C-alpha cells in the first residue's frame, strides 16, 4: 500500500470554491464522490491502493468538509454540476474514471448522464430505492441514516471523544483502521468543549429528500449514461445489519433495465468498510483501474 498523502487545492464552482484533494501523481485519474455525511477523506484507503500510474481526485461536496460554507441550493443535480467542473479541471472526461459511494454514487450517475467518461463505477449506491406510497422522506432519512444524522446535531468534549463516538459505531466494530481515524479527525472541527462534525445538517436533509423523491430522475440518468457502468455492492448495511443498502431484488430489477450494468457483490463488508477494509479497498481499487 502506498503512503501517499493528499495534496489539497480548490476548484471554482458557482458561489465559491470546492475543497479538492489529489492522492498520487499518476497520469491516469479517478474522480471520486463521497457519501451524504462524509468527506473527501473517505477515499484515502482506496486511493492508496491504486497502481502507481493512477491518481485519485476527490472533493468535499457543498455543505461538507472544507466546502461546508458553500451556498445552496443543494440537491444532487447541483452536486453533479460541481463534480463535472472538478473533472473538467483535471482532464478530458473520456480519460477519467468516475466513481461515487453511497449518495455519491447517485451524484456520479447524474454527472455521467450524456457525458463520455471512460467508465462509471457506482459503489453501494446509485440505483433508485423503492419507497412506500405516502412515506415521509424525512422519517425515512432518519430511519436509514441513524447515528450519522445524530452526530450532526451533537457537540463533543474534544476530538478524542469524537473519535470514540465513531469507534463505537457498529459498522466499525473490529474494523478500525488508520484511514478510518484519519477520516474522522478530518471531519472534526470546533474548540475543545464544542467539537462537532464539519457536515451541515440542512444540506444533508435537502439532499436526502431529493434522493428519496426523485427516483425517476435517477433512473433517467442511468439510462442516459454513455459510459460503461458497473456496480459494487456491500452485503451488509450502514449499521452492519445483514441486509445491504442495495439488496439483491433491487439490483436484479436494474440489471434487467440496464443490460450493460456489471453487478458485483464485495464479500464480507458493510456500507462503510467497502471503502476502508484492506481487502475490500484493494478490490475497489482494482475494479476502478483494470
């Protein structure tokens, strides 16, 4: 595994600039989009397992990380516009592998609609999720994200307490890695006695509502993708529960609707460890670059 450290920069977008980071110096590029309450540092473990002739460029989306103060409107189409601007800043789309994890996979699907990326890899996200008729999106979001939303409303005595909060998360039981701790510390901000996440709750809620109510738009984007499209799924969920974010029945429906979709389950990981576990991150890196 490479010990490469991220090199930070900015890319101009409407309303300001996104924080971006480049891992590695290779000429072949992956552009990577993080999840709904995450940051660019969620890609560290995957980036460090790329071949030497590859590099990975990730960004903090609006409302997250060091892009937290960028203004709205939010919603996944706005993020997709930002992602395409980041991609344009590093090269021609036809030479770039575009990937996203969780909500970032939906953003990647929207960004790829009508554009010629080298390929698009959706990681445990990107397929429309069936919703019960009349379901309240805010209630569904709260039930789905659980502790991830709870932490956005909390303050902590210090950074170490914030790290301990993540250590107790069921997804990381027995799966703590240096890259997880790096990710958590990057997300912590504020003075001692009032440490909190850099992620702002309102953008998360706006993005979550869009994701849960715009399944038709997501499906249209997937059908409009001109790039080779693949999906990597975790068999376990956000809280390490035995049903994954994208269960077999959902994947089967969309495999039938998108004949070119390559669907693969990454064994023995959950929604988070698919990016952090040594073996899983290595497999993801391989699928991005082979």
